[in-house]
């Protein structure tokens, strides 16, 4: 019974991740408002359910982003996909899995503080930090010439392009939503579990 509940919970988090990513892309494209909520279920999976569920949910998010790049719903991602689908896969799918892996490592090393609220806040805040940090590193390593081209077209330095174009408001939204919503959801899940 416990194994079935784990599978169901993990499947629900995967489905929620896909829906939130598609919704976020739609809102961003339609209203030019960067909205990213899909990291929330990934963080919850990593923090509350452990490595297996965390990596599965991260894979669901990464594959959804990759498919969006391939289909063109993520415009800049589509440019990268058309240049090199393999490097785009690394920069989208494997990047999210790597970010979840980093979060799981911190969770492992802070396991003795599992009941502390600060740990949940820390882990929730680290999910967007790892995701964005690895994204920047991957973009820099895999699509360096494209990054320079886009920065030149915008008439700004590469550093400005990274912080305003790649990170910008999106990172702030991810950080706020993860830090505010994840601890509350995890606390509710733990109360239900008792």
C-alpha cells in the first residue's frame, strides 16, 4: 500500500509539473510576464519524497521544456533546438535533473535537521538557485556564440545579457514562489501524513 501511495504521489507531482510548465510558458508568451511555477513540484518531490521521486519529477520537467523547445513554444529554446538538438537536450532536460541532484545532495547533508523549518526554507530557495546557476553555466558552455550574438543584437554586454536577459525577473519569481509555497505545501503534506 505504501509503495502504491508513493507511485501515485510521484505521478501527481509529474502531472502537476507538466501542467505548470505549460501554463507558465503560455502566460509568458501571451502576456510577456515571466511566470515559472514548475520548479515547485520538483522541489517538493526532492524535499518530501526523496531522490527517486525528485529525479523522476525533474525529468518530467526537463523533458517538457525540451519538447517545448522542439515545438517552438519556447522561442529562444527553439532557436537553440534548431542549432543543435543534443546540446539543447543537455541544456534543458539534463540541467533540471542536475539541479534536482544538487538539491538532493544538500538535503542528504542536512538530513539531521529534517524537522527544522529553516531546512525546508533553505532547500526550497536552493532549487531555483541551482536551476538558474546550472542553466547559465550550460548556456555559456553550450551556446556561447549565440549568447554573444544575442547580447550584441541587444547592444549590451554579455554580463548584462546574462543577468537581465537570462536570469532577470524569472529568477526572482522562481525564488519567491518556491520559498513561499514549497514550505507551506510540505508542512501541509506532513500534517496529512501524521
